[in-house]
């Protein structure tokens, strides 16, 4: 007897479970120092309260600590005056308020700042601050994995295999360390401007393959009594992990960016191999379902311009057709080639022609100027540079932005 076919919702739920189970295999190491003290960063409010109860304190201590850790940005218990001195000493005995180590910090002539952060097991990721050219604000681009499982063909991180997922503490920690670097503590309140005003989850890794840690980190960052960054100021970029896009929309409802890069499945299969699993039609359907999408909060489609591959007028028209009904904006990214890279960047003419067709159909399609080139701020470059210095025979740097 033939089995009845499972319905798509069940299939999607099964696929989500599979993705979450796989993510757990690449878990970060425990958040405990060799001396046994535990890092409090990255704990949810409930977990923080449980830690207080475990050392014989009242759960309300968690609220006080939350304020000092996430609103004031204090890392030293002795600088938390609302907590009694004896309690401060007890906390210092059992806990730390951690930050990733800064291996490299470089600031570009255009103001872009890039860090290589090292974690307790000496794994490293990159974080970049990209200031707005006109206003005193800017976005911090955060990494979510060490390496990446998806070998997008234009991206250097894709050539570094996945080492592990980052924990919530390591994800929040990148933003907190970036704010340390600009001395942006306490958290500006009452709508006063913030220099580090936005987060784009667009650094190393595919965030939806590390969903639980990313979600926990974002809940901490959005908490009103701490860093208090609105979901409207957070954008998660995915290569198109369709079953997780629904979950992300339902639970976090942050802004969405999609690394599209091609409008035909045969070409996207090649450039973004994840397309073989979740083809363009399924990806666009997931975008249509995404709850945060509205005219005020458009979905950003990233599109790297590759000469003779995805940059024709027909491609631009097909893109317009695919976007129909989606509140969308298209970022056109001129490809930044490296020696031996499989692609060349599109001509200026081709990029402008493409942009015009998309614009005339009613979608904003800015052409992205490369930022921070003098400090190799493109995805994957700086880490490669620092590795190359240690190991001169390692492969040459070959990066391109837009995870
Ligand atoms: S573009 Fe993003 S998802 Fe693709 S390989 Fe690079 S880091 Fe991974």
C-alpha cells in the first residue's frame, strides 16, 4: 500500500528540525573560563535569574545585573554601585562579564572600522562598522559562524569550511565590543542618536544555520532595559534557508536581506549552491510570506554583478518579474575580483543599464560603492590576511562582500 504524501507544512517542519539538529553538532564551547567562572553575557533574563538563585541570591539581582551589563556596558562588578560590596565580591568570584578579545582593529580612510575578534578557543571572526556617509549613525556587520558551509562562489568565507557556530554571547559580544571601541555606553535613550545604530547579520556564516544562537542574541539586543535596539534596526541576511525564514519571521520579525545574485536556477545553482536545495521559486514564496515585509520595511535583495553571468537586460527584467508583489529594494554590488577568481565585474554600463530597468519598475536599486578597501573590509579578507602572515604559503586572499 502506498503511503499518503506528507503535506508541505509537515515537510517544512521536519526540515527545520533537521537543520536545528545539525546546528547543535557545531555548538560553541561552554561559556566557562578555565578557572570555573561563568560568563554572564549571552544568558537570557531567566537564565541569569537562575544563576543568582544558584548562588543563594534573590532573582531580582538579575534585573540589576542586566542593567549594568547591557545598559551601562560595565564589565567590572566593582563598578556596579547599586550592588553591595560583599555581593560584588561574590559575583566576581563566580562570574565574569566577558568580551571577545580584539586581535586586530583597523579604521579605513572612509571611516569603516574592522575588528578581528578572538574567542576563548582562539577561533576568530570579523566584525565591521560601516558609518553612514552623511549622518552620525552606522551599521555593525556581525558574524554568526566561524567559516561557512555554503560555498557561494564569489565569497571568500565560503572557501573556509565551517568550524563551528558562534554562541549567543559571542554574537552579542561583537556588538558590545564594537560599542566599547566607540565608547557608546550607556545605551543612548529617549531617541537620542546612536553612532552604532543598526545591525546587519551579514558577516561570516549563514545565520539561519545557527538560528537558536542568533535568535537568543537578538532577543538580548532588542531587550528594552538593555541595549534596546529595535527590530526595525536589525537586518538578517540569508542565502535562502527557506524553512528557517518562516521561523525567523514568526519569532524575531527583524528585517530581511536575501543574497539572490541570480534570477535563473541554473545560474544560481552555480553561484549560490544552496539554490539546489531551495530554488528561486521557493525562496521568493518565502519572501512573500515574510511578515516583516511592508513598504516601510522592504526586503533587501543583494545582487553581485558578474560580467556576462547575471548582468544582462533580460536578467534585469526577470528580476523585476520575480519581485512582483514583494516590497523590495535591490542592492547592486560590483564584484571585487581577486587573482584567479572565476568572475569579472560587470562593466559600468551594464551595471547602470541593469539598475535603470529595476528602478523604472519601481524598485530602489542603489549601486553599492565598496567600503573600507584599504583595510580589506570585504567579507573574509582581513582574517585571511592575518592567517597569511602566520602561514605565508596559505592561499591568497580572495574575498568579496555580501554574505
Ligand atoms: S556569501 Fe555568506 S552564505 Fe555564502 S559562503 Fe559567503 S558567508 Fe557563506
